[in-house]
């Protein structure tokens, strides 16, 4: 019997490409966020409100990830932001290679902030580093206040939580403080914002914070 | 998570670590698997068996060292474990904690059977 010592991470290929992406972002002085959530939490709507708020003052580029269609990229294109759509054809998360390939089609001249909107999925994206500076997780009030406890991996790995659709609180069974506290039990250092893309409540606070950090 | 693609990555690592003419001697691939690695051991085992069947690695199987989700509190120095992901110290309620382990997903070693075994 003989033993070969290996000590290699299984996802090392992705990690290596993520490092390359990170180096490119650093070289171009790009602040990059990985926007994650369940399907339908409002990631694209938050992106639209963010682009509206910055209104070319801060130049933003977007990488969209979806299983099918380019609907989200078309929505973003209306705001004159450079955008590219990744269609995974069944893949349930973006990985570093998909992002590296997409970067080739993106005009990053003058861009300060790159937002990668991941495939709607609260499980798999938490394990795949794309090279981002931080993950921003969106949880909407319609999803219930126990979400962070049910998907701890994603909330552990995020730096920011945006609680979206706060305008619907009177109509849903969700206690805002419970949701916030559950998230903080999993990750006490989470920065929390509360937004509504319909009323624009909380959007300025989120965007100001983002601009300060970009 | 994606046990099938994870199994494929493990196969690739084994092929890169073992000389081609010795692949048929591989019996055990040992892995560290953290509570929050995102991977289910039984599913991974099943997928690995499925994709290694009818290859030189057909006699190999996976063994797992389960790594707990362990957190250390800077305030009271206590280390605690759980499988729900809480990082607030159960002893003193402190939030200045650091995760020590629990996200591992790595191939640690490969065991081969020699002719004289």
C-alpha cells in the first residue's frame, strides 16, 4: 500500500481563474460586486434603480447571468450601461470562467463599478468565487423572515444584505426585525439596507454607500 | 451542489496526481468535507462511482473526513461548533468571532494497492 499526498482544493480551477479576474479588476481599478438571491427577489430592479441614481455620474458596467433569455440584459441596456448577457443553458450559477469570457465583450473604458448579476439561486453561487470584491445578497419580504437560517452558506459569504420589497410588508407574513436578526446571527458583520424598487425607498442610501466603497 | 461536476474535478485531480500506469491501483481517494462545503457526501460518492465505472479508476472509492463548522469567540476565547451556521458565541453572546473550519472541499491523499499487498 502506498499513499500519495495531494492536498488540493477540488474547486481550485475556478479559484485560479477567479484570482486572474481579481487581478484584472485591480489593474483597472474596478470595484466589482456579485449580486445574488433567489429568483424574483428583485436583483434586476435594484440594478435599474441603481443605474438611474448614478445616471452616468458613476460609470457602471453589468454582466447578466441567466439560464435562458437576454431579457435582463435588454432591461439594463435601456440605461446606456455597457452590458453583456451570459446564458448558461441549464447551469445554475456563474463561475469564474464564464465571467472571464464575458469580460472580453465588455467595454470597460471609464467604468468604475462592475455589477455581476448572478443566476437566481441561493445555494450554488455561494461556493463559486468570480473574483468579486464582495457578494451582495438580496432577500425580499415576500420570501419570509427565516430565509437566512434556511440558506446560511450564502448569508455567511455576503458582505451586504438588501432587504427588498419593503413596500409589501403590510401584505406579507414577514417581520423585518426577525429577518434582520436572523441574518445577523449567521453573519454579524452584514451591512443591511432596506429597499423598495417601486417606491425607491432606501435606494439612495444603498447607492451612496456603494459609491463610497467603489 | 453539483456533485457530478465535483466528482469530475476529483477524477481530474487523481489523474494528475497518479502515474497513468498506476491508476488501476488506486483504491481510496480521501477528502476533507466541511459541513458548509455545499456538497453531500452520499451524492458525491454515488456520482464518483458512476463516472469512474468502466475506467481504470473503477476500483477506487471515496473516503470522507468530515470537518465541523467551528467558530472561535475573540471575547471569551471559547470555540464552539454547530451545523446551522450561527456565529454568535453561545457562551457570552459575543459577535467578534472567527470561523475556523467548515467549508473544506479538498482531496487530501490517494491510497494505492501495491502488487505485494
